[in-house]
């Protein structure tokens, strides 16, 4: 399940939107919590994929998905995001560049 690109896309979507489905009634606090949790999960998956010593059949899909959505992630997590989401995003980038 951790290798599926759809899971990675969904987590990245939650990271830059703060929610999976566009729901206007969601409170700001819940949006930031969703954003931070999704980036922590992406960081964990990226660390697993980057530090895997056995050859697998999948590529580094987290890296590809983060690269595709990097402009949205930077905008929503670093520029407009809270301190917590900025920190979680910087940890995700660090995990992806190691």
C-alpha cells in the first residue's frame, strides 16, 4: 500500500489543500492538523523509500509526486502555512533530498 502512487497523490493533495475534499465548513485548525499529519506521513514514506537497501520493483514515487506538486506545496505550506506546516514541509524536503 505504501508504494501506490494514488496514496502519495492523495497525501500531497491534503498537504497543500489541508483537506481531501474541498469543504468550506472545515475549521482552520483542522486544516493545519491535516496538512501537518499528511506531510509527516509523506516524510515517513520518503524515508522508507530512500533508505531501502533491497531492490524493489517500484520507483521513488513519493519523490516524483512531490516534485510534480512542489510549487503548490511551497505556496501553501511555506508561504501561507503556519509554523508547524512550514517545519513539516522542510522535514519532507530534507527526507526527499537525502
